[in-house]
C-alpha cells in the first residue's frame, strides 16, 4: 500500500547533482522509457538504435545534474521528456552514433520485447512519432496503475478476487452474474459488489497518483488524465514524421 | 520496475471509464488535508472519501490506537450558523447512544478550529447507491441486506432515535457484506423537547425517500417515517426504480417473491397509522420471504442466454404454433374460400370438362347416341375443400410462422415494458399492440400473395406493400413506446430481431413457392371439342366445320343457311345453327351438345364450297346454273346441289 515518493515536482526542486533527486529521476526514467523507445522506432531507428538512443538520452539527462537550467519551461515530465527526446534525435544523433559503440555502461536494463509487442498492434501509419509517444505514455500510466492495484490486492490476500473482478476496471460487467461470483468466492453478493466498487475507486486513486508523479503541480491531475485519454482516442492525423514544429 | 501486468484489451475504454466515474465537481470547497491536519494532529489523514451537501468525509488513522476512522467535517460556512451546529451536535449525541453491529459507531465529536467534526468507525466498503450502480442486486441479496438495515433502525427506535433520512447513500456495506446505517444527521431525540428548527416547517431529508408527513414539515413525525423510507429503499433495491405514482408491483421483477408486494405496500401507506407500526415487523416479514426466493438461474442456463435461448424459445413456439395456429388456419381457409374460389372452380370445371370430352369422343367414335340425358356444359360448382397439398402446406406453415412471430413479439413487448416498470395492463396492451399489425399484415398480405398473385398481380403487390407498411408501423410504435416508457428505450433484442428476419425470409420463401410453384396446366382439349352450342355463335363457316365437322344437312334461302346437326342424344336438330353471310348468328338451344354427322355417304363434303368440292372430287361431267349455285354432276354420277352462294347442300347419285 505504499506510494512511491518519486515525484517530478521534487526532482525539479532538487538542485544538487548526485543527490536523491538524481536517483529519483533515474526511477522515473526507468518507468517511462517505453514512450521514448517507441518514439525513436517511429522516427525510423531500428530496434538496437532506438534502445541506444534511449540509453544515450537518459545518460545525458542524468549527467546534466541540474535540470532546471536545461528543461524547456519546467513543464510536465511528459512534455519535458518528449521535447528532450526530439532534441536528442535532431542534435545528438550523429554524435551519439559515433560514440555509442564505445561500450557505455547501460544505465537501465531496457527490454525492447514488450515495447515491440505493443508496437505491433498499434495503428502506426496513422500516428506520428509524437502521437505514438503520447499513446504509449498513456498506456504506461495505465499499466503502472493496474500493476500497483494488483500488488495491493495480492498484499491484501485477494488474488482470486482480483482475477475475477478485474474486468470491472474496463467498465464491463463481470462475465458471470454477481450472485455466482459471490458463491465462487464464498461470500455474499453485496460483499463482491463492495469489492468491485472499492477496486474501481482504488484504481482511480492510483491513476491520479501515478499521473501526479509526473506533474510539477499536483492539482492538475484531472487535466493530464483527460489529455492522456485524448491521446488514446486519437486515431489519425497530426503532422507527418519529420516535419517537427 | 516495469510492471509486467497483462495489458488491458482497450486502454482507451479503461481510462475513459475511470475518468467517467471520477467525482463530479463539488458544490462547495472541502477543507484540504493540510488544513485539517493542523486541526487534528492526533489523526493521520489519508484522503477524502466523500462529500455531500453538508459535510465531507475523510479517511484517517488514529495514531494512538492505529485504527482506521472516518472524519466527518461539516461544511465550514454552514457550521457558522447556529442551527446547523445544533443539528450536528445532536447527530453526534444520537449516534453516541447507539452501539449496534448495524449502526455506524461514533468515537468522538465536537468543534475544533471552526470545524464541526465527527470521528466514526471507518467502513472499508461502499454505500448502497454505489452498489446499485454496478447493477441491480439479486432479490435474495436484497432480502439479506434490508433486514440488517431494519435491525439497525429498530435498535435506534428502541433508544428513542428516529433516523429521518434513510436512503441508499446512508447505508454502508463493508467488504464482508455487513450493513452499517450511517448519517443520523436528521435524527430527532424523541425524548428531548423538540428543538425550534424542527417546528419551523423546515423540510429536512431527501425528497424521494421522505414520508408524506415529512413533506408537510409536520411536528408529528415519528419512527413510522423511517418505515416509509425503508419501504422506498426496499422497492428501489428490488426494482431499480422509485415507487412513484402507480408503481408496478416489485414481484413483476424476475425472482422477486410475490410475498414482498404487501410488505412494500404496507410500508408505503400515506397514513402512518396504516403502515407497519414497528420496524421489527417489517424485518420479520422480510425474513419470512427470504426462504421463498426462487433459486438463482443455474450458470449453464444463464450462459446460454441470448441467441441460443431465443432459438430454444423459437423452437418451443414453433412446436406450439400448429395447435394455437388452428384458428389462424381457419382464417386462411376462409380467405382461400372467398378469394380463391374462382381459381379452384375453374380447375375443377376443367377436370369435369375433360372427362366429358373424353366420353363424347368415345361416343362419337362409336357413332352411338349419348346414354341418358345430355350433359350440362356448365356443371354446378363443387363444394370447396382443401385438396391441394401445396395450398394446405402454405396455409399451415404460414399460420405457424404468423403465430410464432406474434407470440415472440408479444413476449418481447411484455418483457420490455415489464423492465420499464409498466403495470400489467400496460404490458398486455403493449403485447397486443405489437402483435396486431403483424396479424393484420400477415393475414391480409400473405393471403393476397397466395390467392391473387397468380391471376392478379396487383393484389400480390398490395399484399407485399401491406406487410412492409405494417413493419414500418410496428417499428414506429416500438419507438413511441420506448419514448413513453424511458426504461424500455433501446434497440430490439438480438433474439427478437433474428426472429423478425426469420419471419421475413420465411414469408418471402412461402410467397416464392406460391408464385413459382407447380401450377395446374390450362386444359387445351376444351377449346377443340364440340361441347356447347352456345360457344358457336360468331364462328365462320370454316371454323364451324373445323369445330363440329360436316353438318347432317343444310337448307339454304337467299341470305340464310340453316345447318342441321345431331345432338349428343342422337336426334337430328334441323335448325341447330343459322348462318348469315358465312357466320354463325344464332343457335337453337345454347345447352345442346352438338356432334358431327357420321362420315358416310356425303363424304363429309356438305358445307364445303363449290371450289373445294371440285378440288376434292375432280372430273366434272356437267355443271348447271351460274358460277355458284345450281348442280354439278361428276363423272361417277354423283350430283351435288349447291346453295346460291356456292355451298354444297346435298350430295347424292
């Protein structure tokens, strides 16, 4: 039930290099590397290059120490990372390519398989790199909230119940009637429904908490979630790859 | 770090759903956690779990005891008004006197730093309203939950506390399904002198759940108001609707025992004296009903709900249809009788004619007279009977389909309106209304196709039009009803839709059989046989010869010829047929059957023209008279007498 305290707002405030702020940034980057990876893949990098570019960008960000000077506009972590990723692609690519075979220590154990599997089912042709970044970001937020919810439920010894009730998170009714679920879980229908309601409420909280970690101002979680929803619902359009504004 | 959870099938749906469920904007700014943390240092505040019109509730932990509690904080601007503070303190007092498993326990209350607050036990669960949003509770579960509420309310009543605001929002259910009654916000201490605010005609409570006497703000509100509210909650839990106006009985819902209806009715009496007088009685009656709820539908059957269940229903209805379809079959028969008589009589007449013609042919060949009296050309129509197998099939299958569709549509309308909470009469009306257009269109339309399309295509088209028009009418009616009964809104069920399509396809197939199926061939023999004299008028001489053969004899005047023929009974009719200018103008008796003369001596030449005769016999020895009339003598001595216009009248040696 513990919330991670890593927060973008804290990182922005942390000024000293090599401090807890740097470690926190490392954690956040570790959590949100997939959007950057698919961003580079969409721009045309192959699997290895995209991983190397991501690693290179993250190394650079962590080495900078004071983000406040470097970050464009002290905005949300999402827009910050997206802008950095784009700049890195434009400016540092050649240099990074020249240097990358040097055998830098890998900062993060990136496993592109997950990201590749995700990419395989996306309508890539109708989305530009930025849109794909946003989409993957929204999915990552959801994944992390679900994962935390699952951890909570496992910790509370409700593994079976979670497996049965998970579908209510999508807004779907459970596959079987409530009364049958109650019998399976050896409890009452009211209790099962309470559990479902609590699960949904907890999921909402976890979503908001996850999003708040990436915001400079924690009050704007609702607006950020709406933007993520819009990113998920986006089907086509947007600028073509290459004509970055 | 990377969460390895399986990805949701549709992240957009998941996020959208989570956001849709998020709390709506609150009417007043609740105190922030930080503000409260300063005022309540002994509590660790986690988050706000709810906010109503008057108070906000926070989840907190009492540090000293390490127990989870709920902190309820009154709306600060209201807390400044004296009567609200008074009410709040009274709530606390009312709650503090109660310790019962089904009543939310109070730990502490008071006023601190401008906050009126209440510390209660924390229920890790949801309220009934939230549970209802996940779908209606099963009747069994309702009958498990409501008696628990009753127990809590009864306990409060025993201690002189009337809740006065029982509603789903105030009934909490924890993770074990245990019920806790919360929010005695409007409770009145019955023993204490009524505070000013209750007599100031201030209406308190939530309108739908309030007893009528509460509406009027009367001072005489007692524990029986809670019984009314309980009745409303009970009804809403069972049906998903509020008992407003003339509400449908709760037992109209599947699985709700009929015994619940009187309990609801008695709780909802307008007059407190007519209601239950004690919550304990409500509880007892409900518990008695609990054992009688039918067992829930087994999973296997439930899993097949939808198209499969519809198919089963269709089969059952199909099996029943022939039985119930008999009256419909009669209607079909009637139509056949009325509209199809012409076709049938024609066919049977033709059959008769062929038989007669055969006999006549035989008689003629034998050269014998017709035995007995002459047959009538027009037979009396035979009695109608269903002998045609195809027509029988069409009638029967058509009737079966019709009845099936009517039953299914009626049932669908019944189900829909019942879910919408309509009364039984409304349900019946809907069932009849929905099935009537089908009965009308199918019987008229199908009969139109069956009976008329072969002969009169216009009627067939009319039949098709009727069916289509009535389909459109049905659709309109369906939508109209859906608008009038909001609960019935929405498209047709999949099963009903499939049934309708099936009916349409079957009807079209049936029509195709009728139109393109085997037909009775037209009898060609009738036209060629010498049947009725009446058919001869208007024929030319040649046609007459062709139809009846040479006459027995011909007598001629200047402008008129009289041909004599034998009738079927063997008599020679001297003036059977009269010709003027080579055309039959009149006949002796229209009902006579005329037959050709036997071939013999005349050689079939009578009635021929002079040229034809000469061409046939040749070798003219002598010709007398003008070009046409007179006599011709042939070489063999045969003498032919000719009429003035050159027709052979007699032939002899």
